C-alpha cells in the first residue's frame, strides 16, 4: 500500500513538472499561430515572456480596488447635500504614502531652474509658474510674515507638506515626476546615459528627457544625438551574423588595430609613446524601450475624488469575508478623534483645529503636536498604509466640482474632467515636439502666466468630432460639463451647441464670475473684477479638494466631505499627493476571511 502511494505521489510530481515545463515552453511562441517570439528567423516579433509584474513606484503603496459607498454616511449638519451616498467600484491603483513635502517640491524647483534658467527671458516664466505662493501665510489681522519667508525653503520644514500650490501646479509636478522616474529607470537599465554627466551635452530647454517624446520617437530627444544612449535591449528583428572562422576573426582584429593606430606628438622626449590605440565609438546598439516591455512606469497624476475617498476610508479593516461591518467616520476606526489606548490615551489621532483659538492644546500637553502643519508620517497610517488622510493638510484631487454626483453618473471609477486629446502631427507625418519657438503661454484669471506645454514635450490637441464619429462611448473632446453644466442640461437644451460655442451669449447652467480679459496698448492684460451679478462660484475651472487640515474643525476630517476652489488658486492648508494606475491583476494576494487573519 505504501509503495502504491509512493508511486502515485511520484507520478503526480512528474506530471506537474511536465505541465509546468510545457507552460514555460509555450510562452516562447504564439499559442494561436505557432510562430516563435523573439526569434529572428520568424521575423523577430518581440514579446516580454518573462514579465514579472508591475513594480511598486517609489514612495507609493498599493490600494487594492473594490466596491464601497461613496459619500457621507453620517448626518449632513451643514445641509450641503453634495455628499449623497452612492455605490462605486474602484480599480486598484498606487498612491503616495504621504503628501508631497517641501523637500521634494524644492527638488522639482531646482530642476526647473537648471533646465529652464530664469535668467533667460525665454524660460523665465516657466520657473516662476511653478513657484508656490508663499504669501498664503499672510493674514490681515495676524502676524505670520516669518512663515512666508521660511516655510518653503528652511530645512526645519523640509518634511512638512508643501502648501501654496494650486491645482495646476500640482498637475505639472505629476508630469515632471513621471519623466524623472522613467529617466532613472533607463539610467539603471543602461539604455540612457546620465545626461548631466556628459560634457558634450547641455541639458537645457527642449534638450531634456520626456517620456512621451521618447516613446513617440527616441530620435526626437536632443535633436537625434545618439550619444545620449548607451546600449538598447536585444533586437530580435536583426538576424545574427554567421559565425566566422578563427582565422577570419584574427584577420579582422588585426585590420581594426591598424585602423585605430594614431600617431601623436604629445611627448617628443619619449619615443616609446609615439603610437597608441584610440577608442572607436560603437554607437547605440539594440533597440529602444517600448511600452510593451513593461519597464517604464505609468504616468503619475492626481487621484480622482472617488479614489481618494476610497483610499482614505480604508474599509478593508472592517471587512469580514465579502461584507463590511459597521461604518467609518474617519480614516481610522472608531467614533472619536482621541486615542483610546492606555499608552497614549487622550492624544489626538490627527492634526486639526481643536476649537476657537485652539490649534494645538495647552503648553506642555499638546493634543496634536502642531499649531500649523506637522511633519508627514507623524501619526499612524490607516489600514492601506496611508498617512495624514484626515488632518494636516487637505488635498487636491483631479475632479471638476459639481454639487451632486447623482445615480446616473458612471459607477465604475467615476471621474468628472475628461478632455480627450491626441498628439499633434505635422504635414510630414511627424509628432510635433514643443520648442522655444512654438511654446505657448496662458494668462490665468488671477493674472499669472503659465506655459501650456514645456519645451521638449509632445504637443497634444483635443480630438475632433471626426475622431469621435459614431463612437458609442463619447462624442466630443471636452466632457467636463457633460450632463451637468453643458447646453443640453440647461433650459436651452434645444439650441445648437456649435452656434453657442463662443462668446458670453452661450447659456450657462452655472453662472459663475468671469474675469474680463482686455488687452491694453502695451500688450498686457488689464485686470478687472466681474461687475455682473452672479449666482454661483462653480465653473469648469473649480476643482475638488478633500480631507480636513490643520485649519479645519473635526467635521471636515470625514473623507466623504468635499469642497472646491478655482484650479489656479492656492491656500496655506491645501497640499497634494500623487497616484498612478495598477496594471494587471487587482491584487497580488489571495482572498482571506478578514484582515485579522493575515
């Protein structure tokens, strides 16, 4: 009997091993055609058959997606009625553990200052457009002048969340971070030489690394100078040369030595050094990295409102099997803001305003350890491993604000603010890259001038109606106000939208203020306030920010609460953190009974 069981086990092991080996072997060829991948004799069609999965981006944690109730599950004491509960499905994504700090943002500013020197009039506005508004600390009846001078740059506040950053500035930081992370990946892979380490190159203006430009055409970087590249990935589309005999290889090597022999007169006293071999540059070999290789990180962005709220609530710790037990008022469990443990009983679990004129508590017994912001990661993280999702600073999210997210809205990864674009192609069929001659600037309502695109990046334009012709999922490029604010959702729904596209005569659902933009004789915009009576501050340029801050009372610590501000404005209590997509499977783990069983 024992012998029979032993043979059965051995047979099982052998069969399993055979199936596994067959599975691995099958990955080298197409299962549907039989053609080999990565084989020059079959055309060299590439496939990353050894892909081990997406790596966690630096400074981020995985937020496993799922379903949750978006909106307030507590009493609406302010009667805003803008957080009505609704069921939502969220895809898995990555999110920063903490807010972007002053130290990290200063690194961004130093890069811009080096690559787009403000001493050059061409680039001066680029650096200035990224500077945080340090004057947000000023108050007409308060003395905070020293914070205006020191909060951003002094090392005492290095690990404090950056503030004074508008939604537009936060979005530009996310784009820049994408390029720097991917540039580092290509450095480590040996594909790209360290650009700042080469004497023959000058990293300035359009001559910098940009992910979109590299993926569109690597020759568009640095005007096609291949010295920026080292060695590419194996190129299977090129057939390997036939093996040469030993005699042929020796003859080839001798001819190379003769060609590389250079006479020099640098040292006339020593005739022994009369001849030396000069290194001949080999140039770039192999092929460039593609999206299909899975090496480059996905682009960083601001999290959507639904993603941010889902991550802040972290209902995973209240899960039992496939259901949620109880409700969560804050990003931590429990109904109170004070610690219930014996060791830290009475301490606040977040940095927020305790009451009128009380931001920290009594001297010698501070409730939350801070009168303004505090160093990130000063409090315990939530169940997803995220810090400061309630308190410290409120945070920008990607969405355009609307007072109601109704049940007709998309229940899968909800987001309002889509403007679909495509790369601009010139008459020669090439992708257009912005340079210092074609860079365009925009003047915001507050008078600040910002670049629409940075030099060296791909020029994107909104898609046309022809691109969206007969599509079942969208009809136009700008979907910011679709279903709530566009012409079709107003009382003038019967009018032709094309005829009312331009001018103030277009009927608007949200009658928000508009800053008149008049050009003076000098070419500068004359700043004026809107003199007409308006009924709301909501527009297509108002963005949502979530979470409570050091300046807010306890009510705003609820992750469901939502507020808004124009995307070009900044405050001393709003910061931001980045997010990016999770590719492939939702999670690396198998399902479990409950988090306590891990």
